[in-house]
């Protein structure tokens, strides 16, 4: 299988229980390296990457969609996905899960922007923290969780699978097989 991984890393595929014939990893991070002949790393914006149409068997994207802002860029990413393969598996955290997964803060995604910046400056948990106000604002502006309605609009031909945690809808996955 030829896999296009948008926003992924070579490390993910090295640890995978099944190895595809070829994986193309597209990521904006410049320092991702792969010495394996079956992994190709392309440093590019996944929303603008130029790929041969339908040149892959499946597109995979795990927790990238929420980092693609604003909604017009998410539409561009969905267009890349639709043009690259007939099958895909696209996962994103659900906006309506009570704990925001990047900050590990209850209801963070529903707070006004300035309150989210303040939490980013002071909350000691999560993956996104900075005491610097400008950097905190950048971190907040880089994440926008989406709900099932937008997921269905972006991927109308997909089954939307809901991953649950303690019965609550934690993540959304658009699957077209």
C-alpha cells in the first residue's frame, strides 16, 4: 500500500505493526529525517502540497486538522486529501469533548480568546504553555477544534466514526474505504 501521511512523522511508521510498501510523510517540520527507502519525507504545507492526483492508496492524517486554521485552510486540506486518494483516515479531537487535549483544561475551547491566552500563560498542564503573552496568543491561534458538522462538510463521502472516552465523544475520524 502507498500511504500519504499529512502531518505525520517517520517515527510513527517505524513503530507501526504493519509496514506499508511506501509512505510519503508531509510535514512543515524541517528536521524530520528518514533513512529508510520506504519512507519519503516532504517538507511542505499539507494544504498546498502538489501531489500526483490519486497517486496514493490511502491518506492518513492524525491530529492535524485542528492545527489548520482558519476554516478556509481546512477546506484546502480536505481538497488535497480528496485529490490524493480514494481512501482516507482523518482523525481530529472533538470540539465537544469537555477537556481540550492540547491544554488539558476543561472547556478551554469555549473561552474567549483573551481568556485562553491567560490560561496558556498560567495553567501548568498540557502541551502548550508560554509565560510570554505574544507567544501564548500564537499558541492559542494555532489550534481550532472542530465538531461533527464541520467534519461531515469537509468529508461528505466518509463515515464519521466517534472515538469515545468514558462514554464521551473524544475524537472524530472520517473514514472512506
